[in-house]
C-alpha cells in the first residue's frame, strides 16, 4: 500500500479517530492500478481531526489535498506522486455540495487541484468500462467547474475536458499574472491521453 498505509497509520493514531477501514474497489478486490485508495474514518471529534488533517497529510508530500466540494459526507482528497489518489471519507459527517466555483486569482489554484483530482478519478472509472458514468460526471463537471472558467461546451470525452480546461486555465493565469505548478497536470494528463477502449458499462455495477 505504500503511501496509503503510511498516511492511514498516522490518521489512525490521532486521538480523535476511532478507526480507519479500507472501502471501495481496493477493499473488494476489484481495483485497477489507478483506483483510489478509499478509507472510511470513524471519529469522536471531527473538528479536531479536520483541523489537524492538513498538517498530517502535508508531512507525506501530497501534490494536492482538499476537502471534497461535492461529497454527501466529508471527505479529504489527496493525490501523491505516481499518481496515487487517497481519499479519507467521514461517513458520520454529512454535508451539502458546494456551489459552482467562483473564479478569481484566489481560487484558481484550488480549482486546478479539483479538476485534476476529479479527472484522475474519472480515468479509473474509464478503466472499469464505466463510460456512461464518465459522461454523467463530465456534465456535472461542466456546470460546477468548467463553465465558471468560461468553457461553455460540455466536453464529450476526458481528453476534450482536459484540453478545454488547460486552455481556459492558461488564459486566466495570464489575466491574473500567476502561474500554477504543473506537477499535477504532468502526473494525470498522460493517463487521460493513454490509449483505451471506451466500453459501456451500466453505472449500477460496482467499480
């Protein structure tokens, strides 16, 4: 498990945490090499672990770390070099979805992290043959993240989404006079563009 094991050991040792258990395709034994490492975290004091989690994660060198803007319960999403995606889910902590992103120089780096995290997750769904799930998520991505960036066309593929996103982000970087590090893009974009078969698989089937 590598980084996932090291990180979850640190989280499990936190005094506000009761337990950390693997969930999802890794726990079921149905994962591909790109599947997330998902863990359910049971807590006695969510506020305490939420305050400490960014520092706990930073000690392990993530390329991105963020609270899930669109989760039905609290989730802390991380990407490490590899890329390796690790999600800590707090099923006892319900939440509402964030509104679509507001674009500005203060939000563009977080939008970049959200886009590449979302895209890496969708690459893993595509590897599972869940083409309909990918198309549905691209529609959601369009309304929540791409439209605020000025992308008015709903992308039909992950490749199109990435191309349109990069052009829009680069344009806004020039407008705001900033430069977002490209390490996330360098990790995820080659996987988006890798050869694949866009097979149909109903989303009711487990990934």
